[in-house]
């Protein structure tokens, strides 16, 4: 009998905010407070559309839309103000439905996974305890890569962290920035509606499957090549 190559075990690279933890709107409010502290008044919807990008790109994009100018030092101060404002709200952040169970199920089946987030370690690592994860959980944060989403660096680093080829990984994210970065990394994209983007937007940006939240994805893991009867 001829032996043919076997497909590798699927691997997953997870965004964090809006994908595993319900924190998008805390970030929106934190950015609004930080911007207001510098006398910049922006509508919440404008801020929300940029959540998921790196802080530097986020600020540059919003300033471009408003025509305002800030120095490099002011942009750095703005990012620190955002982190401080987010930390004041951290107690209100909760795991998204099914997130801890999804990660536990993948682990129990020997499926490699990592977290890759545009957030800095200072705020991102607060999520480990919420999700019941150990401190040595594979996680790539903005501090560790040259460029954040929509550049692919975070997901390329996440794949390297768990020793998988990005082409054999699936990126799970809630924003168009996640999915753009996934495409540039050569990975398949899975969209979640739990961050506030619509199904059409996620599919247009490259999501080949869209689920409501981690709980919905957990119920349908077989659609993603994770064999529940192995």
C-alpha cells in the first residue's frame, strides 16, 4: 500500500482582546480617556475601528483622520496614558464565553497554540490569570516584535514559538487587522464576532470561517480539522 504524506496537526494562533477576553470596549474607553487628556476629542466609533492595530499605528491613523499633529514624545506619552487608563478598568474584564474551555480542549488533544497580541506585556499578561493560564503560556506581545498588526510579525513569532510552519497554522481574531496580518503570514484566518466587527467585514478580509465567540468555535472544532474522535 502506497504511503502518502499526512497532514500536520492544525495549530492555532490567537489574538487576545475581543478574541479570548472581553476587553475591546475597555480599550476603547481607555484610548478615549488618554486622547481627552491631550485635548483630543474623538467619537468612540472612530476609536473602535482601529482597535487591534499597534498603539503607534493606531495613533497615527487617528491623527491622520483628524489632521492633528503630535510629536514622537507625545505619542509615547499617549500610549502610556492608554495603558494606565486600561489598568484602572482591568477588574471589569472577563474571559469571553468558552475561551478557557477552548484552550484547555486544544491542550488536552496536543494541538499547538499560542497567543499573539498587539498589546504590550504590561497589560496583556493580566489576561493569563483570567484565562486560568500559566505564566509560561506561549505569548507574543508588542514588546517582542518589530512591527504589530496589520504586519505579520506577531503571528510569525507565535508560530515560531510553538515550532510550527505559519502555513500550517490558523489565526483566530476578531478584527480585520488580525485577518490582514494572517494573510500576510501565510496562515488561514478564522473570525470571531465577539470584538464588534461584522461577519461580512471579516469574510471580506479573508476569514474562511466566522464564529460568534470561542464557545461557538469549540463546538465546531471538527470544521477546522481538529478530529474530536481521534
